[in-house]
């Protein structure tokens, strides 16, 4: 958990579990699609996507699953 310097401010929640769940769900959904994949991501979506699963994580996961898409 994040620690606040002020005592009257609530602690910020820990979102690491939600981040991991979102990453795992994205990888699961991509693995359910059969065959080779071409992933096109709009520039505006790169930053939000990188918060849950960076491109290298997705690439390694899909290559390991036999779905080279790069």
C-alpha cells in the first residue's frame, strides 16, 4: 500500500491485483483466437495497454503459446 505523508488523507488502494487480472484476461482472450495474429493498436491506446501488459509480455506469451504475431 502507498503511504501518505498526511494522517488525514486515506491510503491509496493497491491496484496490482486488478492489473494482473486484466493482463491475464487479455492474454487468455488472445490465446483463444486460433491461428496467427496481427495486433494493430491505436496510438491513443498504447499508454493504457502498457499499464496492464506491455508489448514484450504479450509477444513472449503468444510466441510461447505457438502464436507468433510479430
